[in-house]
């Protein structure tokens, strides 16, 4: 691949071609989809019912397509027009709500709701309120599954180094205890391992720029990112490896919301 001429990386928007290209390169080089799908299969198998799936921030439908056949009805919330076009091709049977999560109106009670890598784009002080909103779309006994990268992974250490941002679901889990009585029946945190690998330095820098594209994050000089990739991600065999394990926070809907809450069994 030809060396990029851009002097800065990061600060990509989800509706840009450069974002989609970098995301595609990332997906091609990571084992995250395979590992995430295996994890999700285990979650789905343990659900008491499989009537409705709600995928909030469904993106291009890669994960939705994997889960939708397990449910009788699929509802997706996706504000990006370009992502919605890909989503409808990937999951034509899905009902699509074209709005951000804070404005969406969802007429469903999900047995599984998914909020996968969405909270990066939500102001930190609105995380708990966003979860409370999505939980209103979850059936009693159902599960909301929230995914973000482990803040202590190599990838997110890079993000913190260049942008100062840290995203930690463990903090959110503590905050959920303050939600209205009965809404949350229980929580649990799982770790889903993942690693991106490449033998192409320019591609590895492009993928690093993709991860640095958090809202409010500054563009970063390409040479600084390249130096970081060389120093921290070299695998010793002429390639590059970047660990980006995921945290998966399970939020179980109380069986009796509005009164005494009966915790949901695990």
C-alpha cells in the first residue's frame, strides 16, 4: 500500500470515506468479530426468551446480521444515513429508527438490547441517563449488553496518551445503582479478548488513527502516531500487534420495575 501523504491522523467522522476505509482495514486485521460473535452466542443461549432484539447504534449491521436470526423481531437505532444504507442491505428484515439514541422512539421490549461501542460518542455525564433510556426498551428479565474497549488495553492506552480520554464501563456500573428502583436487576462485567495484527506500517497507522477518532479528540501528527506504533505495537517479527480487549457490561432488567425489584437470575 502506498504511504499516506496526510500529515495528521485521527479526527475522522463516521460519515467520511476515510473512516469507512480505516474501519474496514481494522476489521480485516482483527479477530474481534469472531471472538465477539462467540461471546454473543453464549449470551443469547442463556436468555429466557428470544422475541425481540434492539441494536442501538447498529452501524453497518455486521453484528446485527449475526444476531437477528435468533430473534423473531429486530429493531435497529442508527443515526448515520450511510450506515443505514449498509444496515438495510445486511439485515433487510430489521426495523430501522433513524435517530440518535437520545432522540429515538422505540416501540419494543427487547429480550436483548445491544449498545456496542456507542458510548464513545455520548458525553460522559450522560452515560447513566442513556442507559436508563435504553433500559426502558428492555423487557423485564431481559438484558442490555454494553460494549466498550478495556481502558487498560494497549489500544486505549494509546487513545489516552494522545487525547486524554478514558472510557471505563466499571465506573458506569457503579453509577447504575442510582437509577430508579427496580429498573436494574443486576450487572456483571465480562472481558472479550481481541487483537489487531498487520505487517504493513502505513495500515497500522491508519487503524491507529481510526481509534484516535473519538469526539473531541484532536488530530495528531502522523509522525507521532507512527513513532508510537513502532515503539509499542511492533511484534518483533516485522509486523504490528495491537491488543484491544473489550469490556462487556451486562445490565439485567428487574422483573418488577416500579415496585420491589426481583433480581434476574444469571
